[in-house]
C-alpha cells in the first residue's frame, strides 16, 4: 500500500468510515446530484482525504458520500480527477486503492461522452463493453511489480453488464452498448480524429474512465461502466461539442441515468461484489 493510501484510510477512519460498501460508483459530469439522494450519509470532501484529487471541473464536487440508495449502502465518489487537469493518469489511484482495501469489490464508472452514431441522439445511455486507449497514458507505468501486467480481455465484467441490462428493463430506459475511446483532452476531438475513431471501432469518445478501469483491475475490482451521450462527436450530424453543451445535456439526461443507477444498485448482489 502506498503512503498516501494508508493516510487516506486513517483520515476516513477519523471520520467514522472504517469500512466501505462492496459497491462504489464514480459519478461523472451531471450525475453528482445522485449523491445528494443518499440517506444516512457520511460526507467527506476529497480535500480532507490525503491523495484524493481535488477536481477543477464544473460538475465534479469532489466528495466521498457513503450512504443508502435503493435500500443498500454504497460509496459514491462525487466527481473524479481527470488526466487533463494535471497530466497525471493516477488521479484516482489513491481513491480506488482505499476503496478496494476497505471492502470495495465492484466499481461502477459513469461519464459524459460524445456519440459516434447518428441514431444515438443525446441524451442516450450506453453501457461500455470495451475501450481503446487512444491517449496512450497508463496509470500503471512505473509500478515496480508484475501486478502491473493487467489482463484486459474482460476489463468490463460480463455478469455486471447483464445486471445493468436488467436494471435498464426495470427502469424502462433504453440502453445501448459500445466501445469507448479515451482521448486525453481537455480540447475536444477534431473531425479527422472522430473519423479515425470510427474506423478503429469506437462508438463513444471521452476524456476519462479508462485510467480508472486500469487501476480498478490492478486492484482486482470488478468493473461496470456506462456513458451518457451528451453530444454528437465533432463533424457528425452537425456535432460541434462544447463543455457548456456537455453540462446542459448531462443535466437533461440525468433523470433516466439516475433511474438506471438506482435500479442497478437494487439488483446488485453485494455478497459477490
């Protein structure tokens, strides 16, 4: 365990959090409000936890909220650190390590993404079934252990994907599936890059999530992930993405996304992670 993770665990214990639930959710752009619905919640700002990122992006509050949703205790990471904020793909390393060491088993990652299909009009929901690391950065570089050679054939857990599909039926929301391509950001993609992404097999593009998947799998966590499509990618169907558009459409689509997440929590088997 690195020293920051050890210090983070001590800081959480000082706030009355000596264990964390098996299920944790990282809430991306426009979804942080779900944490405000948690009952009997303990709230700790990231700034008070050593090694946790202090987000600089609107829509990422930067708080760990531990409470009940859909009748189950969950850990809600209200916002994330992004690679583009400080040039460090390990922004979420300490947070994810602390989660895993305090009882976490499953990490549900959410994000706002650009869509590469004209028939996926925003706001659409898409489960991530695989990814392409176009940014090229990797949070496991430099770790002096053979654990860094993480297999990714099933980076996104098939059983959890099945549960997510079941949650979509319960919540009565349409859920698509796709491959997510990670760009470093913070600039949006060019039309040429989007054409390349389509050729390479991407369905979604965004500036997060992939580093967290790699870290989570490094610590043996099961992963499920879902994108809220907030815009058409550059050059597609008139797409000319902006941060303002991302925020506005994420807010508009958050109702159905929250319904999906709460249905997943209700269906998730905490005993197996």
